[in-house]
């Protein structure tokens, strides 16, 4: 049914390009993986057309599901889950220019949107613009971007003067604020993985299966990487949380020193 759904979707004249991304084009696609379809057009497709799609193909549908950007979610009549996201090709061009050309880093997930575009499987590209933009990402990972990501995220782990993630976690432990421990530990790991993927000149896959992506794409991995991650995730809020984080960051430092970054 997904093929018929895509065929109908592609008929709309406002659609410029259609791409499949997400877990269906990444690691470990399984029965829980939905179809992440990215619809590129100047504006989200008209609601009446989207309602027609839902009426024709879906068992259940949430239209205008715009919590994380314009989109729809549907469960097709054969049980397939489809997540539709609407984007403007000008936005894609701006993001590639900002990150891949302008070398601007974020705090965590610096290249996640670029990774999404880079790993997309092009289904339809009416004027070739999306493919041309995607081709820009086939060039070598920019060294200036690698440097910007590491320099922007590394001090936040624990070396900046005040309010590093480690400091914030330490204060949360002292206050017995377990929600803050979870929140700040997650923030620390966002920067940790941003650094690790940049060190290996790999784009960031996003929030899912990061550990698996490290093993699949990275040759430079901190010592005891899996052990440290396991202890950290199992020990949040426990008595040894700070010791576990210290060990994890020490092992990252060891790798960064080996590679001449710190």
C-alpha cells in the first residue's frame, strides 16, 4: 500500500521533491520503523489534499501534527505507519550553507539535519534541485566544521569556568534533584556524541541508535566506550553517577589527547 500512497502523493503539482529518510534508510530498520517521508514544496501541501490521502489510504490519521514542524501522521489500512514532514527546499539550502559551507556548530546535534538530507533516498525530484543540494554533501567532511563542533561542545562537558554540564549534574546530585540529573546528563551526552562524530568526520545520525552508529561509522572510539555508556545509563541518580561520568569523560579526553585536540 505504501507504493500506492507515494504514487498518489507525487501527483500533487506543488510537490517539488519527495525523499525517504529516518530509520528506513539508516541502521537497524525493524518492525517498529515507520516511513519518514519528507515532502519538499514552497508551502505544506493543501489540507484538503492531505485529508483526501488520509480518507483514501489510512485507518487512523493526525493531520496538522505540527509539534516539531509541519507534518501529518497516518496509519495506513495495511498497518504501515507513515510520518509526513513538509519542508521548503530553500530551508534545505540554508541549512547546508550554514553548516557544511559556513561551519556553524550547535550545542549537540550539529550535523543532524545535514545527516538527514545526506542519507535521504530520493523518490521524486521534479527539477533536480534536491539532488543537487544533496550532492554538495558528498564532498569531504570540512575540517573547519570538525574544529568548530569540537571547540563549541568540549568546554561545556566540564572544563569551562562555571555551569559546565558536569557542574550542573553535581549540583543536581547535591540537591537530590533527580529530574535535573536526567536532563543535564542527557545534555552532556548530546555534546559528547557531537564531539565523537565530528572527531571521526561523520555526520550526526540524530537521537536514535547513536551507540550503534558509532560502531558502524567511527574508527576513533574512546576506551571502554560501551562499558561507560552502560554504567552511565543504568546509574543516573545513583551514588556513583558522578564517578561514572568522570570516567566516561576521562576516556574521551584520552582519545582527544591522542588525536591532538586537547
